[in-house]
């Protein structure tokens, strides 16, 4: 199955779980940073450990960062870590998790921390197929907390 990149911003997209074999396609698509938001061994099968993805990313000339969390249990320090990556301008960035939803939530909170309008964030996510309306308040709170 071909990997599907769901663009949330010019410099950011999300995807479902990737495999090591997907890294060359990610590099060919122009991504420069891969962010894994899924904890290792969350699934009993079909999920490589992040170190394997990071190794493949390095071999392809990409940066790899692991910011794992379960469900919507994202912390302000994780939001800040992604906001810092976005601000560094080394992208475009591809973040992945099981379905792309938690990566989208983290992006939304990081974007809020960086001062992006919540309405624009929710609209961009909706265009990519993710309904963030139920998460609007937590995204706003996380964005504020991540700003310090």
C-alpha cells in the first residue's frame, strides 16, 4: 500500500503508521524531517520500533525525531518540542502515528503555540480529513501552556 501524505500546512503533513520501506518515498516526496508520535510496541505487529525508522531516515539523509504519546495524552513539553521543530525551518515535516489523528492534534497544539489562528488550524485539519472541533479547547490550552 502506498503511503498517503495528508498536508496540514506548506511545511507539515501527517500519515498513518509508516514502515522502514516507506522512508525512500518520504524522502522522494521532499520531506526532510520524520516525526514519530507512536510509542514503540503500541501494536503487537506491523509497527517498527522508532529506532529502525530513524536509522532508515538517517540513511536517506533525513532527520528523525520521536515525540511519542498515547491517545490524546499530549503534554505541553511535547507540544513545545514539535513547535521548536517547526520553527527551526528544517522541513517539510512528516509526522506519523497509527491513523494520523494524534499527529494532527500535536501539530494543531504546536501551531496554536506558535500563534496560528485556531479557526485556520481546524479548517486545515478538516481539509485533510481530521475533525478537530471536539479538541478545540484542549488544543488552545496546550498551545498556551507550551508557550510558557
